[in-house]
């Protein structure tokens, strides 16, 4: 299972829901990130999961932009409810 367009796949069991988006946060991912979300060349990838089954999701995301044909990733990872 994976995204052929990104050349990304996983063969191990998945514990998170993964998403990505261009120019905005991935669909269903309730967070914001720096200029990547305001720029048409911006993108973000995120993972959300509830490993302890209490109904509260953990979210991890990283954004970036394409500048002069090069991928520039954010230096920070967005983390919300890390231990949920």
C-alpha cells in the first residue's frame, strides 16, 4: 500500500493514518505550518494515530517548499499530543 506518485510504500503494519497536501494542510489534518501552507509550492506530510485507544489523536507533520527546483524541508516537525 502506498502512493505511487510519491514513490512511497509501506509493507509493515500501519498504526497511523498518513496524508499529504500541496499549498494547504493535508485533508482532515487539523494543524497549520509556516509559509509552506501559504505558498502554492508548499506541501506537508502528516501522520495521525491513536495508539492507546483513548480517542485522542497524536499528530506529527513536516512541511516544505520547492525553491528553484530544490526541496527545502522545514527544520521543525509539528507534534500535537505526542504520547496519545
